[in-house]
C-alpha cells in the first residue's frame, strides 16, 4: 500500500494525530527558535535590533512565500491526483512546482537586491532601525531561494504522506540557528550580521535536507527532467490554488507595512520593538492550530479526491475541535504569564511594562483562530480557490488592516492592539457562516461516496470513524 492510501481507509483520529503531531512539533521548534533568536538580538544588539528584524521578516517571507504558495497549491493537486490514482499527473505537478519555485524565487530576490533602500523604507525601516534593517536584509536575502525551496518541498513531502520527514525539515534549520546564533553573535561578536548569517545558513540547511529526500529518500516524486516541461494546465491549477497562500502572505506583508508605519507614528521605535516581541509569540501561540491545519490538508484532499463525503465532513469537525481545545490552554498561559513572557526577550524594564498588557490584548481571541484557518484550508485542499481566497483574506484584508488604520484615531496606540482580537472574532464568524451555507461539491457534481474504499465504515457510527 502506498503511503497516501491510508488517508482513505484508516481512522481519522489516528491519521490526524500522525499528520498533525509532526507538523505541530516542527512549527513549535521553529517558533521556539524565533523566540530565542529575538532574545539574543534583544540582549546583544538591543531594542533597535528587534525593530530591524520586525521590519525585514515580512519582506523576506513575502518573497519566499512564493515557494509556500506553489507548495500548497501543488499539494492540493497532488493529494487529489493520488486519491484519484492519477500518478502521472502527480509527477508532472511536482516537476512544474520545482520549475516555478526556482524561477520565481531568483527573480524576486534580484528585484529585492536592486531596491533594498526603498523597500526597507516602505516597510517602516526609519530612524535608528533603518541601518541594522538594511544590514540584516542584505544578508538574509541570499538565503531566500533556499527558504522558498524548503517551503515548497515541505508541503509536497506532507502531501506524499511523510509527516515526520516534513517535521525534520522544519527542525533542521531551527537547531542550526540555535547553534549558530550564540556562535556568531556572542562568540564572534558579529551583532545583527551574526543573526542574519545564522538565519541564512539555516535556510540552506533545510533546503539541502529536503533535496536529499527527493534524491535518495522514499519519495516517489523523483527529480526527473522529463517532468520539468512546463504544462500550462497544471501551472494554472497550481497558481489558482497557490494564489490563496500568496495572497494571504501578500496581505500579511501589506499589514506589516501598515502596522510598522502606524506603530512608528504612534509609538516610535519602542512601538516597533513591542510588536517585534508580540509577533514572535504569535507563532508559538498559534502552533497547534497551524500544525493541525497542515496535518488536515492532505487527509481532506485525498478523501475529497476519492469522493468520501462522510470522512471529509468528519475530519473538518475533528480538526476544529482539537485545535480549539489546545488553543484554550495556550490562551490561559498567555493571560497568566504575560509579564514573565515579555521579560524573556529583554531586560529593559520600560519595554517589559509596555509589552505585558499588549500580549493580553492581542491574544484575547486566540481560541477562535482554529475556525478561520481550518475552514479556509479546507476549501483550498478541495480545489475551491475563490472561497479559499476570500476566507484567507478575511482577517487581515477585511478586518485587521482597516481597523489598524481607523481605531488609532480614537484610541491611539491602544487602538492598534485592540484591532487584533476584533479581527479574529470577525474572521471566525465569517468563516463559520460561509462553511455552513456552502455545500461541498465533488468533481462529478454530486455529494457521493466511494464504496470501494468507504464500505468498511458505512455500518459504523461517526464516533468510531474518528477514533
């Protein structure tokens, strides 16, 4: 049995654990690395170093998110192709993913290198933050093609049914960075340059690890030049679905642009530093939802391709339930230990005092994140690009950016922080209502079953299917 065949036959609870746990661990390790990286910058460079990273990260991730978009869009095609036993299309899809990722990543890196000063300025790199931001950006930009490849590959590996390999691909750069940060920043006294080189080398390590998987691992998606031939139909399908991820990241980058400039206007360099700390905590706070979402996508994509209606609906309910329950626990920890968490990043008493109430405000609606993320990923996984795009843009595009622009007129800097929980609540409500009123349509236009695969479950109650 192929590694993906289990998606259509094994109990959903077991599958979700197998897929989501490695993804969650990988994201957790990455978030812990990001926190420790910021701690080193905060202690050995200072608050302006944190501000510089805050300015640069959305720029580099916007460029590298091309790889993520191609990976997510192509993985939806891969999962449905594998579920429908169309292996030839799966191979051609992977080949086109490789071609698209390398070509587009290199192009946008060249653009970034020619317009560095202008880009840094647009994203809020002003005052004392500008010089270290340019230094950090110029070095990290070298590693962006490696990051784009790693992001694309990670989604493909998970779609193939190798969640542990995907987890290791996320852990490798985190561990590498944790080793290199103290070596470069403390041992070699390289400051912000040391942080940038540690990050760049770590991106390359992750890319190398995933490349080995396709060359010598268990992957059936080998790097064969015959499948690199551009296929307009496949590229269009990858692009339409990947556009959801790219648009989401694009809106996040626009949000960063708006946020950074608003924060500098209303809160100065310290406002940027506060958000730098909060932004690092965001990934940690969201890791269970992100992990379950990543684990959920190949399962729902395969079962949709196999036309297993009941399993598709059950995995949506199960994923939202699990992610929401874990998010509640993290919400409690953030509310209780907000000051202790802020003090990890800096010994600047004023910065700690400013950051503590912000943490409690920004994360007020954390338990609702599961609804909006998983429902958006659901539509993307089943190949419904427009609903997925609409829901992906809801939080940042329809709520958060307008709120960040409007609320400060009445509430100043506090209005920016209040925007986050309001946007989370609004996105969750819109996603839930849209899911309830939009029936799933399978490729043949029917809400149908696949009796060859599903017959063993037809006589079992729903709870037994989810075990």
